[in-house]
C-alpha cells in the first residue's frame, strides 16, 4: 500500500494549527475563570479546593496538548529533512498503515515493541 505523503502532510499541518488554537483557548480560559461560590457552607475552603483542582486539570490538559504539538512538529520537521516515514531507531520504513493511523509516528512497530519491553513497569 502506497501512502499519500501530501495528504499526510496536510493532516499534520491541520492538526498543528488545531492544537495551537486549542492551546491558546485553554490558556486564555485560565484567566477568565474567577467564579465565586457565594453562600456555600464551606466558604473559602471549597473555593480554594475547586480552584486547585481546576488548575491541576488545566495544567494536565496543557501538557498533553504541548506533547501532541511537539510530536506533530517533529513529524513536520522530518518531512522538511526528507526523513519522514523512516524509523528513528533502526532507519527502516515505518509501515504505511501505522503512518495512516498515527501520522506523527517516529518508530516502527518492531522498535516500539522492543522499547516497551526494555522499560521497567512503574511501581
């Protein structure tokens, strides 16, 4: 199966643009969330807990968006260097089906499986 590199590059560019917009909206939304819980029986403690939870949630979301953005930018960089579709570890071509499903994949399935086996399980 041959892959349509123009289509994949277009998908990556669109995803890059979308992620930048989502990141901007997420960061802009952080400054406008100043809701007060007037009349709550727990008062300030509930408000502080809610703000802390919302901050943690927003920071986790921002990290995920930034990680995805970095993956997309790395794939676009590989396009510019002419190395797109090649495994970063072994240098062999990445299966076209994998690139169709995950356009920012940087390693082939064999190297990914080896890499996952060599990582110890988290406690």
